[in-house]
C-alpha cells in the first residue's frame, strides 16, 4: 500500500537499558556465565564458549526488543504456536530450535525461568552439577 506510514518500532534508550539489565540479572547469576559482544549485541555464554542467550534491539530492522535463546526440544514449536505475540522463530538459529522472546511485557520471574532453561539446554554436565549444588545451597 502506498501512502501509509511505517509503524515506529523503535524503543527508548531507557526501555533498552531496562530490558538488558533484566537479561543480565537472569543470566549472570548462573554458574560460569559471562557476557560479551557477539554478532553486534550482548550475548551470554557458559565458560566463554557456549552461547545460551543473545540480546537484540531491532535486529536488522525487525522492530523487536528480544532475546534469542537455546530451548529444549519441542519448546520452540509449542510456544510459537500457542503464544505467537510473545514468542517467535529467530533467524539464523531458529532452525536449531532456538526461541525468540519479546521482552517488552515479560516479568523478571518469567525471564529468569526462560534464561535458566536456555542455560540448562546447552550447559555441560559439570556446570549443571554446579547449578544443582547452588540450588541446594539456597534451600
């Protein structure tokens, strides 16, 4: 259609900073987790090797403030089908089962759970044992 204005999908600096702070909170408390730039944005790794979450702000003009994260087998299909306004198949990594998650209306406890599940999906056994030990210590 001609003459129609494109929707404005840009997010304020405050919204982006708030979302990134929430993702950092969810990821960096996990055993051996670290953050470094990857593919133009912040990404979270286990032992500086295995990526489990990527933070993206309007990636290639897609209009999303989101994470792409590792997901257990079948989770991507289920979530995208049942809640397509909140979850999506991300480019580049979606064929590996990774999940795209919109960040604007997500609360911290749900984000924590999603990032924890992403971590568990790719973490080596020894790191998973550290996670189990730290969970027991918190009880």
